[in-house]
C-alpha cells in the first residue's frame, strides 16, 4: 500500500515547484540581461580600439599609412584568450577597395560607407562568430579617399564571462531556494504542531472519553475542524446516552412481563384440567399481546430520540393523508372495544417530517384514547391548518379525561395516573412529545368539547412546500 504524501511534503512541493519555475525564468532573464551588458562593454572596447588605430592613420602622399599602436590591440586582450583581428583598407574615387595592412579577408561592414561613421556588427569569419567594430575616416589629398579601419575579436570570451556570471547567479538562487525550503520545512513543522498535538490528544483517548477537545491554541484554519470534531463527539455522547437509556428502560419494563409470561406458561404446563389450561393459555396470550405492545412502544421511543430523528431525511408530506391512513388501521381495534372512531379533515396540511412520525403520533394518541375512553365512547382524529401555516393534529375523546394537575406528568416516560385502568406502560404520550419536539412542534393536552374528555393536540411549525 503506497504511502500518502504528508501535508508538509505537499506544501513543500507546491512551494518548490513554482520557485523552481521562477528560478528558471529568472535565470533566462539574467542570462539575456548579462549578455547584453557584456556585449555592450566589449563593443565599446572594440570601438575604442578602432578609434585608437584610426588616430594613427596618416597620408604619405600616395596612399594611407599606419603604425598600429600596441595599445590599440592590447585593450582587447582578455583572460579568455579571444582571437583578435584588424584590417585597414581604403576606397578610391573610382570605388576600388585597396588593402593596406592587417587581414585582407575581413567581411565588409553593412551599409554604405560614410566619412566619420562608426558601427559595430557581427559576422562569421573563418568558421567562428566574430564581432567587428568599423570606423571610416576621410584622408585629404590630391584625390580624397575614404579609409576603413576594422577591429574584430571572437565572442568566446564574452560568452564565457556571461556563463560565469549566470552560473554564479544560478548557484546563488538555488542556494536561496534550498535555504528557503529548509526555513519553510521548519516553519511548516512549527505551524503544524497544534495539529500534531491535536492528533496525539485524539489518539490517546479511549472509546469512553468523548469530552470536547478544547484546543484553545489551535490556529483559525484548524478551529473549524476542532469545532466539527466536538460536534461529532457531542452527537455520539447523545447517541450513547439514548442507547443506555433505552437499554435501561427496556430491561426494566420487560423484566416483569417476561417473568409473568414464564409463570403463566409453567402454570399451563402443570395444569391437568383442560379448562384451567385454556384459561392459563388465554392469559398467556393476553400478556404476550401487552408485552408485544410494550416492546413496540419502546422501539418507537428509541426512534423518537433526537440523536436518531435528526439523521433521518425529512420531506414535505401531507399530514391529512398520512393521518387518515393511520386512523384506518385502528378501526378493527376500536370496533373490538366498542369505540366509535371518526376522522375530520379534507384540506391538505403540509408538514416537513417523515411519514413514520405522523403515523407514530396518530397511532399512540389513538391507542391511548381507545384504551382509556371506555366502551361506547367516541374518538375523533382531525387535521387542520391555521392561516399562519401551523398544522394542528388532534385526537379528541369523550372519556374521563386527565385532571389538570396530571397533564404535565403524563408526558413523562413510564408515568401512569394512579388507579388508571388497563395495562399500559405510560409511554404513549411521551413518545408523542419526543416526536413532536424533535420536529419543532409541541404537545398540548386540553379539555374536550363541552368540557368532557381529552383533546390531545400536536402543533407543527409552518412548512412551505418545495
């Protein structure tokens, strides 16, 4: 498995690659600039040498004559041992070129000759690139002539000087880049120390240590990561607390029903009378039904935990349609208990929630109403939307109701009003409250119509359709 590059290595790479490109571009620019400066300096020496020799040209009555001064050529002498050439010629009135001294095959300067003109040019000579300086002088006499003085040298010397300067500059740049890389490495290491410290802190923790990191010395760039990790740990703590609470509630609430089931099963096995056995099996069935209902409510309570509900995706649903379907599933149970169940609501009521939430709320409210309203009672499920967009889902019965002093307590887990009939576990209304609060809603226990019974109402905040 290949190792992934470290953040330090990536930072160095992204710094050194652009610096290397800039170093290359800078070297090219330095080379061009230095070469131009050296050419200019060498050309001035060539031109000065040509002028020095031109000053020693004289007219001897018939033709130009010259004694080439040593200083005229010595100024071109360099440590790079460039080859030096010179040549003197003149042009007659009939435009004939006459050689005087030096090298006779030097290339002519470009352009038309003109007295007093000086120019520098480059041309190949004897297989080499040679730089020339030419100067024209007019010689008086019976027949005025134009004398051409040319001085040349090979360019190897100036190229060598430019190479040495550029190489020195390149070495300096490379040295600075390496020094900069070392400084960047040190600075990045120091800069990443808070992140390394944070990593060590997280690595040392056990699975049970979910306290916030509290990295107060973390840079601003790491602070969002620290905050995100702290939020994740907070959500994990909530999930663990919910799980532990569910396990405690389930073990506490299921222990007694399971013991009763076992006892009744043993009684049925020991009974030799068919009637007694049937009675014991009937009681066993009833307790299995109530235990199954309790387990279902415990699972609903676990699903209603905020740490679970916040992770599930929500959508805009029609609470009226979902509540109507949930209400229809309780009709057989209501008929078995001689309870009249009705539904009131036709207009769509948009709510941002999961369909399961609406079904659980309606199911638990209906189950409570059918269980405790008593035979011959009437239960009405209604869904309405107020003008601001608040959706009110309510289940109303005409049973004995709940005293005002108990209406807050019945919303707590496993609380049952003393003396309440039935075999409930006291979870229905707490499940409704958990689901409602988890979706930004609220639960209200009110008097029924004409002051009779109970009206359990869940209000959801406005939800604009998407």
